[in-house]
C-alpha cells in the first residue's frame, strides 16, 4: 500500500510529516507521496527497513526454513507464534530492502 496517514499539504513541518509516514508504516504502508522535494528524504528514511527489522526478518526466515525441514507449519520466534503470514511479511520486508539497495547503487 502506498499513502500517508495524515496530510501531505503541510510541507513546512518535516518532523510532523515523518511522524505521519512512520505511523503509515506501522499500518503496513510501504510507500508514500509528498508534494515537496524537501520531504523525499524524510519519507525514504521513515519507510526504509531498519537494520534491526532486517535482522529480525532474516531470523524469521531461518526459523521457517528449519521448521519446514522438521515438518512444522508454525513455530515460535522470540516467544511469539510465527506462521505463514508473519513469514510472508518478513519476505516482503527483505525484498523491499533489497529493492532500495539496488536503487541506491544506481
């Protein structure tokens, strides 16, 4: 999903825009829009997976591979039940990170 939970009209307050972008990310948004080029960096930073999120996603994928080898469909990571929807989100996060990295290398 692409969008911002809040207004994009007030481009004079980058901190408020970042807060809206971060909120949108928590709601599952992976991209957004802005009407001023000065906010592009803020938007990119707010929506780019953090190193911690990336490491967690990789742990989830590794745990899934192990569970699959053992014939299990669900398992626990960090004391939280983990199943296919969680793994799918982890794969999308890793894919988004890789797409961002490719774009930065251009």
